[in-house]
């Protein structure tokens, strides 16, 4: 039985036969909408959907989701991009377009004001940690430590 999800609403236990009946969409090959499992087979099918320990389970949302990629592919049906199209973009133009790329991927404008949604601009960068701490402390956003650092062990 193929399918990525098991739901309790589609599952029935037959105590008289000790089997589990799982109803789903009509299977195109088997031409039926149910599957009958023994208890052991049900557990095997269910645990087959649990990823292995340490395995990375990647889900894509927003710009990279399967739905959005399919919509873009349909919209660009006859317009295949070529390498020559990308050679025309200079390095400095690509660097200036970072905000546009972030907006496309995260669907949030990094240069937009979160309160009024108006445009903002970068006027400078602060790199000194003391100045950053002073500003964030003034704004109440600096997390002051509530306890002293741990004491080194005397036995070591």
C-alpha cells in the first residue's frame, strides 16, 4: 500500500479476525480503496514511514516548495533559461540584488519597515561589540546573565 500518511479515521480493527482494514483513495492498479493487514503487517507498514535515526528530513516551504516550483514550471513552459542569460548579470548587480533574493525566498522584504511597511535603507553597519551591547541594553533587548559563570572544578 503506498501513501505517506496513516490516519485513525481511515482505520478499523476487526476483533473477530484480528485484522486491520485501512481505507484510502482508490488505488489505480489494484482498483480498490482498502487494504487488509494482519497486526504484524500493519506495524511493519506503519513503522516504514518513520525515518532512520540521524536521517535528515527536509521539507521545502515558500519559494522552494513543490507546489510553487510546479506553478513556476507551468508559467515558464516555453521559456527555458540558458546559461547565456545569466552571463549578462555582473557581479556588482548580483550583490545589489540580495534584498530581492531574500524577499523571493523568505517572502519578507528585508528592507521594509516592520511597523509601517514603508521602504528603509541601510545607513551604516556597527561592528564593535561594546557599541552593540550598549544599544541593545538601552532598548531592553540585551539578555544580561542572571547567574555567574560556573566555577572551575578543584579536582581537575
